[in-house]
């Protein structure tokens, strides 16, 4: 039964191996001449001009709270001439005891196995702080820098501001304090959260399951069975909650719980440092799941600065004014936005209506630091509605791969 369940799960995930993103087109923009239609500029209503302001959102990433029991511990490393080296972890931290006599998970309070120590033994004691809150904040900075479209304030940037204001760094994870810090630093949004759980467990895939994969799925099943073997052993998972706070109002505009996993392998005895490293990697993987929400909340925008059209008007290329330094990558897709001024018949108030045209701009391999060539995809009649100066907005990005999380 267990074998059949895993086989069914594998079958469900097969399409994901195929549909893993949009392939970046290879194009030569100079192959097409600039036609009269390519020189037509969009007319911008006065009510819509604000959309063209380069209003890049400013965000500050502050340390996450660590609500798990995984934090500070004391590592005692003992060395003895003629014998192997082992490590013991003491203090307020869960962990693993493993050795020839067996394996167990729980509070670590002693060595993994007994050793007949000889003379000339040396003992070195040092405090180890996982600093998961800081590490997760650093991973968030890396993630949103990869997304692009935002100006990021790091802990170091905030420290300078707070020192000038004589404001203490303590209490960073408190929402009220976070809002105060954001207002002092002049940022619009605060990104923070908490590490709620760190869990270590032993995972083993039975031989019957591996045989079932190979028998039912052929070559793909064999590959999945081989991949599942690499996931056996100690698996460490980290659960995070990520929050985005509007520093002007104090409103939590986004809150999401995400999880990540890292495999430490079947090593019977591993040190505390390897557990720390695994926890940080798992946290970084977890943050990939919030990528769609962040890219939707902070959309990257630009506009079209050049167009080129095929003689038969069957295809078009568009050059946009955002590129690699803004987080633009091959295969990413952009909306094209047209504007119209709408007057309320009762109040007479004029507002800007934003209309997404039924076309898609797909980023090609022609990417520069501050601009990128795209292929205009859509119906032949619709692609000719694209004009110079129209605003483009990147579509929300995909999150972490399901296949990556499985294997």
C-alpha cells in the first residue's frame, strides 16, 4: 500500500518535470526594421502620469524572532592522540545522539558513543549561537534582491540610522518597534517574522517502494528511486512565518507560513555546526515559497522604449527599460498596461483606469544591465496595439519547485 501511494504521488509530479518554466527565446532584434507603427507613442492622460513615476518601494529587513528551541549551545571538542575526534553538545538544545549502539532524537546531553580515551587528551570548549533570526533575515535580503524591483535596507543600514537617533536595536521583532524603525529610516515596508519550529527526523525509503517505482514508471521510476535514496537519513525541516508590515500604517499586508527541508545524510555522528548550516539552508529554501506573493506585492515596472515589427506584422520585439540590475531574467513574462482617464458622471472626479492588454512580453536572452529585449506574444491584431511608452509590469514569479522539495 505504501509503495502504491508513493508511485501515485510520483505520477502526479511527472508533469512538473516538463512544465518547469518558460524558455527564453533567442532573437536578433536588428533582423526587423523600425516601421511607422513602431514609432507611435502612447498618449498619457494627466490622471495617469503618476504611474510613470519611478516609485521603487523601499523595504527594510529586520531579524526574525527565534521561537524554536534551537539557539545557543556549548560545543565541547575533545581530541586525543592516537584516537578519533568526537564532539559532544551540551546545553538547552534538542539534537541527535547517534552511534554504533543506536540512534535517537531528543535533548542532547552526552556523547554519541563511548570511547576508550588515551592520554594526552585536549578539550576545547566554545559557545555556539545558531543566530537563526539573523540568518533568516539575510536569506530574505538575498531572496528579494533576486526578485528585484525594491530598494533594500539591511540590518547594517538600519544600525546607522538608529545610532544617529540613539534608538536601540533590541526589540526589533516587535511589530510596534518595527514600525518605529521603519519611520525613522524612511522605509515604506518592514519584512520580518519568526522561526517557529526546527525539526530533525530520520527518513528511510523501503526497498519495496523503490522496486514499485521502477516497475510502474520504467526509466522515470528508476530515476525517482535513485533520487529517493539520496533523501534517506536525517532530514531537518524549518517552519517560518514571514510578515510584511506597512511602516506608515502598521498594517500587516502579508503573512505566510512556509517550510524548507535539508538532508544531512546517514552519518551516524555529526557536529552541531553541520546542523546549524542545514537549518540555514532549509530556511532559504522555505523562503522560495513566498516569492509569488512578494513579486505581486512589489511588482517590477518599466515601459517600452523601442519596437520592431516583422514586414507581415506577424511578430514584434519590444525593448523595455528594466534589465539585469532590476532582477529581470530570461523567460520572465510581463504584462503590457494601457491607460484611460475615467470621469465619474456624478462627482466629476477623473481617475486612471489601467487595462492589461491581451498580450505577453517574454524576456529573451538579449538582456543588458538596464534594459532587455522581449518577444510580444499574442494574436496578430493584438500585438499591434503595443506602443512606445506603454507601462510593462512583470507577472508574479513562481515559487519553489515541488520536485526540488521532494528530492
